[in-house]
C-alpha cells in the first residue's frame, strides 16, 4: 500500500501539515501538488510549490495570491468544503490517482468530515489519505490488503447495516455490523495480508505505520 515512488497528484488539505517521512515522501515524489487555499502558506514555507490552489480563497494572503495568480482556481460554493473542491477540480482535469495529506489534525469535526468524504470520492476516483500516523483507505468492494504482522488496523463502516467478515486479523469479524465507530477499531494484522469482505458498504480502513 505504501508507494513512495508514487508520481500522481497530491492534494494538501488545510489540517496539520505533515511531518512524518511517509506523507512528506509522497509530496516530494508527486507529479503535481494541488493545494487547498488555507494550506498554501504552510506548503510554501516547507519548500514546496503548488501547481494549483483551489478553494474559496478566504484564507489566502494577498502576497501569495499575487505570487501564484496564474494557478488560482476560485470556487465560492459554500455547499462544499475546500478539500472537496480540490478533489473535484482534480477529477475535472483528469487527475484520477490522488493522495490526500494534511486532512487531519486541528479541528476534530473537520478531521471526521474529511475522512468520511473519502467514501464519496472513491466512487469516482482512486484516492487514499495519508496522515502522520497511518493511511486511510476507502473500500467500495471486498479486498485483500497488503500489511505486516502486528500492523494496527481499524475498520469503519459508513452503513451500520453492512455485514463485515475478515480473515487474517487477530480479532476476526464474522458478518459483524459496525453500528458504532469504536466496534471494529484497535485490531491488528496476523500476517502480511488480510481480507475484508462485505456486501453494501462503503468501508474505511485505517492502517497504522510501522513504528
């Protein structure tokens, strides 16, 4: 799952800017960086240059707005957040392999909202989220997941009626309905691969990085 040779599109959201080597590795190897307007200053201060800045521009300084005037894409729609604007802008430009960083931290309501949106994005684009502690992966269908022994794994279901069965986890699920967010958290991989099988969905996985 961790591909530091990734050369697709990185979207930088306006959460906590990454410090871990893995999300920073994705940034350094990205073919293009799409930045939500509120994250532009942090991105530039860390030595990266955005290829596009997307959002309602309420958080972009005049100095940066002037400096990057040739790559600003303003979207004043108040029915979506800036991360969604950046994702859909990327899709419209046929960038269909996305890694989102900087989407967690700061306000918890923003973090929860951003993670839940992965399930919507995954219906139309290949997307994962990478934080300073792990990877967050949306699944629309049953899947085998590459892992390592004792990797910490949590499973979240968007639909509480979805029945989930796993193989290769220390605490297996057997047609389990995840009716509360905590129910399938704090599991771990028993080997180098595990399976998540379900009908319905979608399902969101959290995979913690190796210490």
